[in-house]
C-alpha cells in the first residue's frame, strides 16, 4: 500500500520514472496521460478484466517486488542492474524530498487558517452591535418622514387643483378665440381655419348646452358656413386648376357638406375643364363637314404625333388626376365617375379618330405608329380607372392600323394601274422604224419588279405596327388577327386577288361593248404576269409575309397559297385565251372580208397569191414573234419527213383525178359524204375556240385554227367559178407553205385547209382544179 | 328511264335550210332544203313517227336553185317560201319565191315508193318575190299566227313587206322608184292579181350617209363595208307589229306599221350576229347568237347590257331557237358541229323555283322523292349533242311536239333529238 501512496503522491513529480520503467515494461506502458490517476482512483472493472495484473509494473497496483526483482535479476546483465539500482535510489530520494516539502506547506496553511477563524470570531461580535444601531436610526427616519408628508399633503392637493384650473382656462381661452381665428384665416388660409375648427368642433359640440359655448359654436358655425359658402361659390364660378379644385372639394368635404352633391359639383367642374381641353383639341381639327368630303380639308397644322402628344398630356393627364382624386375624396363609390369618364374618353377617342381620318395620305407611317403608340401608353394609366375603355382604345388603334393597311392596298392598286398605264403607253408609243421599242420581256420584268418592290416596301411600312418596341404590338389583336386578317388577307391576298381580277377585267370587262379594248400585247403581258405569279411570285410573297408577320396557330383561317395560285392561273388562262381570240378574230375578220367582198364567179385566172393571204402570214409571223418573247416554244407533234412538201388539197396532181370524181357522178351521190365522213371518223374533232396551253405553239395553233375555220365557213357561203376555186387553191397552198411551222400539229392545219379545198370544190360551178405544179410555182413566186 | 337514241337521217346533198311545218300541229314534220350547184335541188319532207322512231321522207324537186333559207306558212300546210340562189355564169342572185307543195304531201306521211329519184314531185310556184331592185334575199318570214298572207323578206339592206292574195299565182314587184333617200317611204304596187306593199328604208338614219352610195347603184354592192341583213325574226307579240333584224354586229327592232326603228343593240356581239329569236312568252325578251361563240339574251327595253350570256360553243353559233311552249329551253347550233340544249330558268316565263303548294298535296314518301327532283334548276346546259360531223347551220323545234327538235349539218345529216325525259317531267310535273 505504501508504494501505492508514494506512487500517487509523486504522480506529477516523477514524470520521468514511468518513462524509464515504460521502456523496460514494454507493452504495459502508459497509453493515456491520465492513466495513472484513473488507475489509482479505481480502474474500471472492464480494464481490470482486460489487463491481467502485471506484478512487474512498478507503478501498477499489483506490483510485487519479489517478482520484479526476480524478473530484473534474471533478465538484466550486471551493468544494467547497477544502473537500475542507482536510478531507483535517485528516484526514491527525490520522492522523499518532495513528500517533506508538501507536508511542510500543508502545515503552514493549516496554521494560518486557524488564525483567521479566530480573528473572525472577534469581528462579528462588533458588527452585531452596529447593526442594531442602524435599525434604530432607520425607524426614527421613517417616522419623521411620515410626519412631514402628512403635513404637506393638503397643500399639494390644492396646487394640483390650481394647475388643472389653469389648463382649463387656457383651453377656454382658445375656444373663445376660435371665432376670431377662424374669421382671420377664413379669408386667407381656409385650410388652417378648417384645421382649427376641426379641433374645436368636438369640444364645442360637447358643451353646447352651456350658453357661452353655444354662442361660440354658433359663431364659428356661421363663419364656417360662410366659408363653405365662399368655397362653393368658388367651386361653382371660377375655373380652377385641378389642384385647386381638389383642395376646394376636400375642404368642403371636411365642412361636412353632402358628399353626393359635392361629387356632382366636382364632376361638373372637372367636366368643364376637360371639355375645354377637348375643345382646344377639337379646334385643331377642321370643322366636320356633314356633306361628306366634298372639299378637301387643308392639311392639319400639326402632325399627328404632336396632336396625340398634346391630347395625352393635357386631356388624359387631367382626367387621370381628377379621377384619382375623386376616388380619394369620395371613396370607392365610382358609380358616377365611370360613366362620366367613359363619356369623356369616348369623346376623346372620337376626336382622335377624326384626326386619324385626316391622315389621308400615306405620309410617314412611323410617325403614325409612334403617335398611336404614345396614345396607347398614355391611356394605360386611364385604363386602370376605366377598364371599359381598354377595348375601345385597342379597337381605335386597331382601326387606325387597319385603315392604314387598307390605304396601302389602295395605293398599291393605284400604283399597279399606273404601271399598267405606263406599259400601255410604251406599247402604244409609235416606234421609230428600224428601232425596236422596249421589248415585252423588259416591260414585263419592269412591271413585275416595280410591283414587287412596292409590295415589299408596303410590307416594311406595315411591319412598323408590329415592331417590338411598340406597346400596342403586344395586344393580342396585333399579334394574331392583325397579321393574318389585316396584313396577310387584307393586304397581300387582297392585292393578288385584285390583280388577278383586274387582269381578268381586261377580258370580261367593257372591251366588248364601247370602251377601247386592251391591246393584245397587254393581254399577253398580263397573262405572263399572272402565270409568273402562279409559278413563283405568290409563294414568294406569302412566305415573305408569313416571315414578317408570323401567323398564330389558333388564328383565323388563311387563304392557302395554292388557292391564290389557282386564281392566278385561271386569270392567266383567261387572258391567254382571250389573246388568242382577239388575235384570231383580227385575222379571221381580214379573211372573212376578203372572201365576202370578192366576186368569185367573175374572177380571172389566178396569177398571184392574194395580198390578204400574205398579210395573214405576216400577221401571224408577227404574233409568233410577240408570243415568243414571253412564252416558251412548246412541243410540236412529231412531223413526218415530207411534211412541208405534202401537197395541198385533194386536187393535187399526185392524186388520180378520178378518185375524187365519183362524187360528181350521179350514179353514186353518196360517195363524197362517205369519203369525208370516214375521213372524219379518223380525225379528232377540233375545238376551234378552245383553251390553249401556256406556250407559243399552242397559242399560235389556236390563232391559226380560228383563222382557217373562218376561211372554211366563209368559202361555204359563196359560189365560186372555176378561177375562184383555183384562187382558193393557190391561197390555201400558200397558207399551207407558211403556216404549218407555227402549229403544234401540222395535221390540224392540213385538215382544215383540206376542208376549205373540199368546200370550195363543192361550191364551185365548174370544178376544174389547177395543176399542182402551177400552184406551187405561183406560191413560190410570192 | 333511258332517253331515246337520236334518229339520224342522211341527205345526199349538202344542206343549210331547215324548217318545221309550222301549220302542222299533229305530225312531226320538218322540211329540209338542199344545196347543190350541179344537180337539181330538193326539198325533203321528213315525217317522224314518234311511236316507232321511224322517219318517212318525201322528196320535192326544187329546180330553180340551191336553197339557202326555207320557211313555211303558219296557216296553210302546203305553202312554203324559199330563198334560193339563181346562178348564171357571172352572177349569183338570191331570189325568193312562195310555193305550194302537192296536195297529197301536205299532211300525212304517205308511204312514197322508194324510187324517189324517178318519182319526185315538183313544187307549184305560187308567186315570185321580185327582188331585182333590192338585192339578195336573206330570208323570208311569215307573220306568226297570221293567216299566211303577210310575209317579210330581207334583201340586202331592205326590209320588204309583202301581202299575198288568196288567188295569187304570180308575184311581181314593181316599186316606183325615186324619192329621197333619208326618208322612209312606202310604196304600193298593184297588179291585177297581187297586191304588194313595199316598205323600203335605210338601216338607220345615222347610217344613211354611209349607205347612200351603195343604195344609189345597186350593181356596185360589192364594195367596202356593205350593210346587209343577215337574219331576222318576226315577233309574235304586240299583234305581230315588230320584227328584229341582224346586220353585222347590230340587232335592230322595227315597227312594221311605221317601219321605224324602235330599238337598236349596237355591238350586240363582238362579231357578226348570225341569228335571232323572240321569247314566245315574254314579249321583251330576245335571244341572239353570233360569231363570237356566244348566245346573248336581251331585254329590248334596256339594251345596254345583255340579260344573260352563254358561252358554251367553241365556234360560231349559227342558230338559236326558243322552245315554243317552254321558253326556258334554248337550242343552239354551231359550226363546232355541236347542238346544245340549255335551260335558262332564271330568265324564262316559268316561275323561278317551285311553289310550295305543289308539295303539300303529295304524301310523305313521294314528297321526299319529289323534293330531290324538284330542286330549282339553275341555268345550265342540259345536253350537248355531238351526232354531227360537220358544221350545224340549222336547228329547229318541232311545231307539233314541244319536246322534239331537229338539227341539220352541212354534210346533209339531219338529227332528230328529244329533250331528256328527266327534264321533261321536271318541267311538266
């Protein structure tokens, strides 16, 4: 046990020793710094169980000197034993000295403690006596204090009473002064008077049963009534600034004037004010002309942007201010305000609309857009007060935009008509001989380009309405309906439709009766224009439009491109057909007159091709050139190799004359018909005035068909002599020589000319055909 | 209900002239005049047996020349008038004459022996309408519904009104020449047996100056821009006091009492006007057709614009005819070899659309069916007949059967067709 105590007592001092022993003990050394203390004060059972008692641990609780000695002795060499012995001896000495020091110190402390306790005992005895004194004194003090306060109490009460009386008196003084003050301020500073009165009013009302107070109250009432009266007069008579007006009404309200009446007054005042502003705006507009637009009004003095600016800053600003203060003054009751504001706003809209209507010209669209934008922005403030106006305002803007788009459409139409006029003039202009005027392709290109350019420019202008920085562009109308209905349908589609209609108008229009018909070249040009529209331009325009004005998915249905294309194609077809008919009719007329006016019986033997035939060939060649400028060549039916050499007419020398002769023998009168009928069975029926295709050959074929059919019908109406027949033969051969090349199917020309020849033979009194070689000779001679 | 197939009859010669036998109201009978320069021309009297779909023909010789126009008296079945070409070596003259056919052919289709060539009968000349002073005869019109005494012929730029006496065998025109040109004047010439009143006048007052040189010398007709009547119709309305004529692109109306122009449709067609017809039931309505391939319908009270225009043919329209009883049915023939039957309900005398009380009577099932059929017809082409191979120069409705018509093409083919049954019942019921 002694060793244990020593070990514990020297715990801190002998820090070196465990290290030394630790080196020898190895595995059982200090694992934790607080290990020894813990171990001393009772190792946990767990640890005890865990670590088997090590009797060799010099600091451990189970130290067994015998075992230790045996172990050391058996394990260590002599030198080490000696060193260990010396070390242990040093250690023991150090521990002894430490123990002595501690003992001494503890004893000293015990002695001084004992002294202190003794001293304390003496002091406490003194203190008790002083405490008793203090208690006695305190009791004396409290007694005298009670006496003093009892003595002063009465006076104190009186003082307080007097102070109260004085305050009261001051208040009374103020009350008495109220009428005077009121009178003083009522004139100059009604607001202060009001504040004063408001303060005094409650008191006066409370003490009104006292005659003096009543007098004061009455007097102040009278003054206030007077004030109210004055304010009302002011309200009624003077023109007040909105600010003054609001003040005035506010004061009147404080004077407990009836709110109902006041709000009416307020509105009428505000109305007058706003009316004045509207009148100022209206003065800028030219007087409304009930008789319509008989006279063109002079251009307005200021531009639309300026107008809208002034309108919004003056009128809209005032209206907003007044409406706002009305709400503040009269609370949420807006039953009266709304119709009032709505009526005024409606008038304002009407004025603006009138002003917009003055924007007749195309002027500067960006200016208009900016003006509308400003209008719309400014109006937003008002719209919060007046939700019903939103629709009206949006509708106004939309109408203006729509109106502008319509105007653009009209301008486009005028432009197109102007272009057409130019083209007509260019076509009609006399050309110096030898020098060709501008060719049809150039005219067409010029026309198409300028129209397209104009359309693009218009689209660019219209796009301003939907620009991103424009407030109203975000309205659903401008996002959807405007793009689709107004621009795409109302402008682009309408223009294309109108163009087709106009083009058709040249065909269906007054050309037939009265008015000068369009020159054929113009018909041709328009046909090509419509065809180009069908092929490319329409889809281009529509794509462009859809890009610039993206249509909404849910928007109204749009005219599909193909429908427009079909329209354009129909117009082109109609124009081209009409061109064929007009040109055909011109040639046919010439042929008809030439047949009708000639004396076919008494004519002499043909020596020449008749001049009219040459003219026909010339005309058709000219038409060929004209059509060739604008339309492709087209396909011909394959020709037989000897096509140009094929003999004209059934009277050709190559045929045996006898083959035709039977038809004139009385024995078989039916043969002719059989023959011709069988021929017809194998040839297709030819539609004379039939639609043509969009190529040169088809057009020319149409014209030639019309001409030759006319020749046929006219010959059938005449009676011919022998030389008459021969002349027809010559003419026919000539036509055959020069016309086949223009037709898509040479057989058509051939067939018709054959029929002419056959009919001429029928109508001939003395059918003796000319030798084919002679016919050829005459034709070749020219 | 299958429509009957068309009946086709072929003539040996070319032909332009076709007319129904106007006075005949029981049998379906058409007269066709042929055109041949080298053989004797014929008039074929064609009887159509509707029951058996058989055609019977009788042939009359018309030896004086090829027939350009033929018309029959509305009163006497046996009397007809022709315009024919008289050809000499150097000159062709179109004359007109009134003929009587042999009694036995007048009515009823006697089975003539088939050797027609040997046994053809000849016409008996009643009178010759002398036109030596007036130019070529374009057509002869009988006074509609008259007693067959009055005829009008168009000769170049003259309108001649003739009065036939019952016992006439010969007609000679002997107009007293002279008088001023710009005035309408009337002459009457009297011979022992024939009274002929001749009205002769210029086409219009405005055009007098232009026509003067041609009129003053009738031999120089072949010149520039002569004005010749191409066609004319006698209006059945107004007591038969109006006629309409066509010359060039103009249609003119005349009053036969005063012989003054009562209306003028300038530029009625883009090109020559070929034919006219009056609506038999609406007195102011007139149809015209011409070389611009169009058929136009006019209200003669307002001639600035046509009431309607049809553009169905692909070549000149030579003939237009209103159905005699149902004026919505319009027949046109054209040199595109087609005959087109159109239904112009909107401008006919028929009430447009149907009256309600028709439907009230019939029971439900019928009504349902009827509703389908009786939907108001729109103006439309009913049928296009393509039986012809050559130009069709004449179409005519039968005078006896309002549902039957004939068309004649230049190659001598006569086609008899019927209005489609569905339409017929639609109109009738």
